[in-house]
C-alpha cells in the first residue's frame, strides 16, 4: 500500500477491524518512511453476473427482482419473511457459486420454483402460472396433476 504523503510502499498495520457489517475490513496503517498514519479498506471484489433473458438481452443480476416476485406469489399466504429472505439468499448463493459470468433467466426461474415448491405449494402454483405462462386451463391442470402424483408417491 502506497503512503499518501511520501509515496513509500512500506507500511505496517496498526489496527484491523470489521466494517460495513463484516463486508469489509478497515485497517489503520503507519508508513515506515514518514511515520504518518492512514486508513485503508479491504473488500471482496464481486464480478457482476449477467442474466440472459429469453429475448437474448442481458442485464445485471438483481436479487431484489427475485425477492419481489417471490413476495408477490406468497401474498396472503402464511409464509414468514425470514423464509422468503432465506430462499432469496439461497438462490443468490447458487447464482454466484456457479462460477459463470452469465446465467439464463430460465435457470433462475427454475431455482425459484424449486424453492417455492418446498416453501408453499399455493405460492409455487401462482409463480408457475406466470413463469410458465399457462395458455389454458388444461396446461394448468396438467401441472397440478403432476404435483398431486408426486405428493402421492412421496406419501407411500
């Protein structure tokens, strides 16, 4: 770290502590050359993840959009906010842990549906009806029938 005052590249750390809710480290340093003190901050560098939409356009990953969609599907359902936040955090971790710079909106939608299926079946059906754009009642009923069959198999 280069000193602001004398441009010396040698310094020693006097004090380190967490900052910004443990998202960065604040370091108090002392220059070996001139003895003056200065503060530096160390943070994790996050590479932006791009979401590839169905039409081929790309936009930055935004967890607030996912949270908004999940909240909308859970309206008037007995789903605590903590569980919604945990689902959003889980999806975000999966997106960043994939190590890819791009992820398709379909993959994210499938992650949301998998999580909602575990959280609340009605919220899942609400989300799926918008996400899968059911064209008519028969495609909607086919999805419900597959859920019923899966539940019966798990019950046995």
